[in-house]
C-alpha cells in the first residue's frame, strides 16, 4: 500500500480516503468473482456469453477478482504503425504484442483482425483474444474521422476470439450509422457466444468551448456510456472523466441540475462514479483507458487512473501505449502495478 501511496504523492489521502456521498456504493453492481452469476446471468444472453465472460475474468493475475486488465494495441491503424511502434520496433511483430499481454498478466489482448489473426493458431488458446472490428484510419487525406468496419464478427469467432470490440464516435455526424452497425454486430456476437466491448468515445469539434475540451466531461461521457449500454455492450471503455458541465457549455441536449448539485462533485472519484452509474449502475462494466504515453510519469498516472476507477466502482483498465512504448520488462512492470491496485484489499470502493 505504501508503494501505491508513494506513486499518488500529494493526492494519496484525497484519493484513498475519499467517501463518495453522491451515488452510494450500495446502489452499484460491483465487480467480483461472482459477477457472472450475480449480474451477467440476469441478461438476455446465451450461455456461451457467460462462459466467455468467465474466461475473461478468470485469466491472468486478476483471475477470480472480477476485475479486468486488458492490453489494447490497435494504434497501428488508428495512429499509424510508425507513430505507435517506432519507440519500440519489436511490436511491429504481433507475436510480441501477445507475449507482452501474457507476461504482463493481462486478462485479454485487444487488437486488429490482422494482428491477432496472424498469430491466432499460436496464441488464441493461451490468452483471450478481443478483436476490434472497426477503426478510424488516418491515411485518407483529408481525414474525416469516421469509424468503419475492418472485420466481421464471423472472422473474430473463427479465430477463437472470446470478445469483439468496436468504437462509436458519439456526437459525430456519422454516429447514427455507427450505432446501427455496431448494434447489429453486437447482437450477432452475442448469438455466437462472445462478449461485446464498446469504445464509447465522443467526437465533435463543438464539444470544445472557449478553449475548454468537454470530450471527457462527466456528464457527456456518462451519456455516451448510457448509449453504449443501450446497444448491449457488456463492457464499456471510456476515457476517465475530467471535469464536468459539458451540457451547460455546449448548450445542447437535455440534463438535470441535480447531475451537478447532487450526483457529482469536482472530486475525480465522484465524476467517475457518475460514469459507472450510466453503465446501468455497473451492469455493464466500466473500464477506463490508460491514455497516451508521456514518459517518466506513466507509472504514477496509470496507478492513479486505476485507483480512481476501482474506488468509483469500475471494472478495470485497458492500457496500451504506456506499456508497449517502452522496453518489454518495463511494460510488464507497469501492467503489474495497475493490477496491484485491483488486488489490494486496502484500495476499497468509495
């Protein structure tokens, strides 16, 4: 615990001793070793999906805890291979991506059809595969920031994946088409017995007002989570909330004053608690993304994100660039540090 406290620095007491007085923890469906029996089994899902989720939460260092630590490496499409792997060229080889996830004790490795398909016969039985089926590629010029399908649900199923992932850019001009596409894909994945994971991201230039970026505001990301749960995402990937007041700033959409006066405060755990609440009070698990690598501060930032997520009632973290844009041994250590937060009995639900 002292190690976690040291990484949190001056925020240690604020983050570790905070008591959430907005949405009480007793209202949440919290992660745990019985999550499949207690929560997922109530859904309109086939037994195969329950088995797939149990495989996810039963793998890696967090096995049996109900929490997830996932390594995502789809940035070769989303950002370019060079931007992603020049810092550590071994990860141009998909085998090393999967090896990092295994050595790092992850519950699953998430990547593209090509990355996972290229090594599926070697690794699909050794660690759960999560195939990301749509992407925004930025070689088209000018770029138009759209998520388009790169793979089918059947291709993911045939390579032995236990889950599919997809992104919807909520708030964008293309979002309605993306919602329809991914809703249909999730239905098909559930029919085949796979878990569904949604990257529920906001994307609209109007969400930046007077120099303030509201793409990570608790109220707007909370609504994105609600829409993700609406199309039956079993797990929602969301950027951790930073700030609030998006609806008030963009002056569009509908909300309620109680969102700001009773259901949230400025404390980061309370902001993420609102994100969890919009995941049907935890019936869809919230995993927060790790964000970009910034160098020496990555370890402390990753642990901070994990502490906030866990204490808010989230299900875990999905962290990629902070792990693979450094030597493999350091990446493994970073992933283990994240997992240690979820394994610690002293980091409790706020």
